[in-house]
């Protein structure tokens, strides 16, 4: 059996000037501890505009910071948003956001 941890970075009000800083510092400390304890995975979701529910608009940044503080834990996305494509001037009206580019970003993180 494998075990993991999952982050949405919830931060209820009232907020202080450094509340978000402490939230992320604590989460990084937890991932570092999980790595030392042998936890197998750390997952991070991507959410936007959810003030108290999730402070997680750039999971790759958090996961990259985790990768610098750990040696063996696997890091990954729990949710990756795939908003509708924005039509661009590209040939044949392809969407601006190619799903393959979203898949390539988290693949480069971690130790595995």
C-alpha cells in the first residue's frame, strides 16, 4: 500500500499580512517531513479565484519548491485545469492552449 498527501492550500479568514506566506511555508515543511517519513506521493491541485477554499493558482511553483527540499517523494498534479481554448490566428483555428503542453509541465518535476 502507498500513502500520499494532497494540497489545496485552504486559508480561511481573517487574513493577516503574512498568512499566505505561513500557509506555504508550513506546506513545504510538511512535504519535507513526509519525504523523510517515507510517504510516497505529494499532490497539488490547481484552482483559481477561490479565496478561502484554495490558494493554488500555480501548482508547478509549489511542486518545484518541494522538489528542492525532498529526495524521494513523487510529486504530481491532482487537478490541472483545461480551460476552453482561445481561438488564435493559428492555422485551421486550433485552440491557443494545446493539451500536450499542459501534460509536459508537471512531468519534469520530482525524483522519479
